[in-house]
């Protein structure tokens, strides 16, 4: 059998690629959506507490807020292959 992913609108933001990037947009998004379940590491990665356990988000990965309000990281290439921007 084959299945198609349901067309669901999600909220997401890309983790800045380096500490040189402006982090204000990222921090503003975190406050807006209530993204608090993470710790920042010295190498600019984030450890995110997800429904499946702790996951690591690397610079350039996307942080997605799922349909149940959960947060999880997604690699940029997978995000681009899976999601389209919504107006």
C-alpha cells in the first residue's frame, strides 16, 4: 500500500548557520511559539527534548512545531523535499 502525507501547515524556522548570523529572529520565534525544551551547546547545536527522546539539531537544520505542538529538528535537505512555503 502507498500513503500520501496529509497536507498540514506547520510552523518552522531554520537554525542559524553560525554565531555570526542574527539570532534575534530565532529567539523571537522561540518566544512566539513557546519553544523552550532545548539546550544550546558550545558547537552551536541544540539538544531538543522530543516525543521520541533527545534529538540533536545542527546549524542549518530546521526546527519544526508539529501538529500536536511538539518540536523536533529536520535536516535542511529533507525539509526542502517535504515542505513548501505557504502564503
